[in-house]
């Protein structure tokens, strides 16, 4: 891969995840860690990202640089297949929690016309289901996080304390090689944990590009995931780690 193309891909991945490591970038791009270190030094000098020990961080305006609509257009086919497989897990009459994210938005599209109750903090899910006369839709309150079309904060967390869902469909920035679920947004992590606590079953939706995964903040361990839905081609050793911890792995 030419250097300028590699730099563009590094920035795409850093902006999408918020933070990433040299090791993960090297594995994802098929180059040596020393090559990635040199790339990060160049991008840091340019002010494109912030180089930190062991990896890189996106700038403070990463959400602005990577708005929801742009993220939704990345890896569309993989996200769509994950959403389609996840929809098969929903039964009539179920109460489901939908996390924020572009894959859960696609799942919401597949729940239109279904006799289910959907609870969410995602305005993207709201937009998909707001005019559906069959779906019962409950929107959690909170502070608006505009770039990612979501509601966050203590009001959202307190509302989740009143929810008892059959299952939650959870998104994430990535899955580490040991199965740890990670994210990059401080405001979203406590909400994901509260959603896990509010549901009888935890279903993780992550397309194959989120393996081995990036993210500086731990959400939960693989033992907290009941079902993992991803694509053929996801990192096999990471999937084994999740399965060994008790997760059922479904490939779309």
C-alpha cells in the first residue's frame, strides 16, 4: 500500500474508533509496527492526529470529523448482514434495547412492522421507527450528543434503571484479542453497562472490521456477552476467546 493511501486509512480508523494502537494498526494494514510508528510520527507533526505511547488518538473534534452519516456509509454490506442475522433473534412480543450505532439502526429497519417494544437512546433508531404504528417505541431521555445522534448522561442512566428488557443489542468500537469489549467515548460506556444490566440477554453486534478492535475504555468482558453476531472473516482467535468465555457466536 502506498504511503498516502496508508495514511488515509490510518486516519479513517483512528477517527472511527477515537483511539488505536500501533499493534492493531499494523495487523489491520498488514505492515510492520515500525512502519506504523513512522506513519504516526508524520501524521502527528502534521497535526492530523495525536501520537501517544503505543498508538494514537483522534483530535478532540473527532465526532465532528466523523459524523453519523459518514460512519453509516462505511462497510455497509457487512453491517447489513449482521443486522439481518440479529433480527432473526427477535420474537413477537419481545422488549428489546437498541444501543446507539449504525448497525443497530439497520436492525431497527428490520423491526419495522413487528409487534415488539423497542427501547433506545438512539435518535437514528427513533427516526427509523417513529412513524411505525405497530412497534411500541420508548425513547430514553438525556443530553443530546449531536454528532452521533444519541442521548447520554445521568438522566439516560436513571431511565435505564426502570427498564427490564428481554435482550439488548449492543454496539462497540471493537473487540480485543482476549474478547474484551472496548469503546472510545466516555459518555457512552456507562450507558452500555446500564443496558447490559437491564437486559436478560446481551447480544453484541460487531462487523468483522472491529476485530481485533480498538478503544481505550473497557465496557465488559466476554463472559458478559451471551451472543456475538458478526461476519465470516472476523478474527478467528478472538472469536474462540469469546466462545470459550460462553458466548454463542453467530456468523452472518
